[in-house]
C-alpha cells in the first residue's frame, strides 16, 4: 500500500469513535488495522523529522536569511548551494510518501462494517476508499 494511501486510510479510521462500533469483531479488526497503519505513519514521520532536523542543523546559518528574503518576496540570490540542498531534501521527503508499505490487513465485510458503525457520520467516499484499499471487502 502506498504511503499516501496509508495516510488517507489512517485519517479515516482515526475519525471513527471506537466506543460507537457495536460489533466486537469489527471493532477488533478495525483497531488492529488502524494500529498497524499508524505504526507505519509514525515510523515514516519520525524518519522525515530526522531528515528535516539534519537539514536544519546543516543549514542553520542560511535558513533565516533565505526565509527573510522569501517573506519579503525578494529574489533568493547568493544561496545556490542552500537552494540545491533544499530541493534535494524536498524531493527525498516527497519520495518517502511514494514507497509501498507492507501491512497486514484484516478485511471486514462492507455490510458488517456499515451495520457496526451506524452511529458514525461517514461519507460514501470514505467507505469507498476503505473498500478500494482492502480495509473493507464486499
């Protein structure tokens, strides 16, 4: 599952209140799926933060100067190495979201899910996303 999808699915699942899920098996499956996906998100976010911290540490002398120029909407001249490093770091951060994450999902039947979360406010698109990505099955 692509990390961008993991973020989306985790966001949907995080919005469901666990105490409003009536079926115990559905609740346990959703919780297991959410925790597995959240673990991936947390790990990737930690890796991203490590990269950001390293970049900020390496370029601490130029960051404020470049930010000031940008805030004044002035051209950022004389900071070519910084701009190159910034572009590379942004590319790495972007590529981190494009990798596939290995995750074991315990799919739930759509009708069981819908019946179990009847007190929740879910959009059709949220259910479709969960179905498209293996959290739910027909």
